């Protein structure tokens, strides 16, 4: 199962662009773009920094693709 994320949605919620998020977490705009597209998996440290900026648990920002559907099925 590939790693998926909600970076784009979380950035929009806070009104941040990729450059601004990158500056807050010590990464480049290109790195943020690659993470959003699923072409790059961040280190644990970077993932934790990103989740902290969003004020969200790590699992709300990063998750294994397919797990979201399983969680929705359990809750219904």
C-alpha cells in the first residue's frame, strides 16, 4: 500500500502555499510538491514537522492508501 497524504487539503485550510509550508518545516517548495504528488516519501522527522504545522496527528496527514476506505467501512 502506497503512502498517501492530505497536504494539499491541509495547506488550503491554513491558506498556505507550497513555498510557505516548506519554509515552516525546513524543506523546499519542490520537496513539498513531490510529497503532495506521492513521488517522494518524507522522513519521519519531516512528516512530524508537517503534521505539527497543521496541528494534526500524523495519521491525519499521512496514511496508507486504502486504509481510509477501511476506516470508513468500520464506522458505517
